[in-house]
C-alpha cells in the first residue's frame, strides 16, 4: 500500500512539470522586439522578413532599409538608402528617428550626426564618408544612383 502514494506523487510531479512547461511565456528575440517597436513609433514603417541576422524594413522615404541584429562585437546597425543624390528631409528624418530609437540617443543628436555625414559627401571629401558622432559610427556613401547611410555602434569592452 505504500507504493500507491509514491506513484501518486510521481504522477503529480510529472503533471506539474508538464503544465509549467506549457504555461511558460514565450520570449521574443530582442531584435524582433526592436523592429516591432520601430514600426509602432515611426509612421509608414513596415517590418519585412528576417534573414541571416538582418530584418528588412520598408518606408516610403527609403528605397532600402534594414536593421542588423546584435552580434558578439556589435550592438547592431541600421542601413537606409534612397534614389536621390541629395536626400530629402523625410529620408533624414526617418533615419534620425530610427537611429535615435535603436541606439537610445536624442533624435536631435541623431539628426545632427546624419546631416553632418551627408553634408560632407562631395567633390572635396569624396563619395564615401566615415565619421563618428556620439559614439556612433556613421558611414555615408553617395553614388550616381543615390545615397546610403549606415549607422552602427561597437560593443563596449
């Protein structure tokens, strides 16, 4: 008769483990959460598919946009491109909004860093500008068909 209660305890323990495994909350990838947060904060932004640690984004002001996820030595990056040689205020505003939210800096500072980089593209300094602003690595490239901006931050220590 002592075997029956021990079997009961084993079955009860198994049921508790089974229910706790089913009821545990699902945790989303931090990069997916960031992309979802960006789409909620920026008007017209749509989140596309994710491939190889990159989440593709769609916005009316940009022809291409993507969010690079965190890796071992990077805190992530943001890329946007437009078909215009001289980017519009909508494009720079979109880039600044996304950069401000991704890297948690004020939008005013993000806009200043992006405009500073884009302003340096030209005959004297060249078509590929690399600059740092507020611990962000900003790379602006101008081509015959348009302009692109990549913003990233190296991971501390």
